[in-house]
């Protein structure tokens, strides 16, 4: 049954990527009026590039975790089987 979750997880991962881009753009619009700088833009500061990257990473990981958790709970609701580990690894 857990094998059935793999395609669902892949689709949810893609969805999380698209959703995190929209959330990042929203969050960045609250930080700065300009578009988020890319690292290869010459006329921008190191601070702005690094802050943008840090915010983007935080947003991506948070959205990914939320989407994965909701997907796992939905899978369990529909099938009665949790698709991952039930307890954290003691190591």
C-alpha cells in the first residue's frame, strides 16, 4: 500500500514547488518593493541576494513540509495506512 503513495508524493512535491514560488513572491513583496534579486545580477548587494536566498529556502521547506504532511494525512484517511515512518529514528 505504501508503494501507491510514491506517485502521490511526486505529484505533491511538484505542487509544493509551484506553490512555494507564489508564496515566496508574496513574502518578498512584503520585504522589498522590487523583484527578488538573482545571484547573477551585478547591480545588487550581497545582503539582498543572501536575504532573498534565505527567505526562499525557508518558504520552500515550510511549504514542502506542509504539503507533504497534508498528503500523508490524506493518504492515511483514504487508505488507513500511514505512508512513512510511524516514530522518529532513535539515532
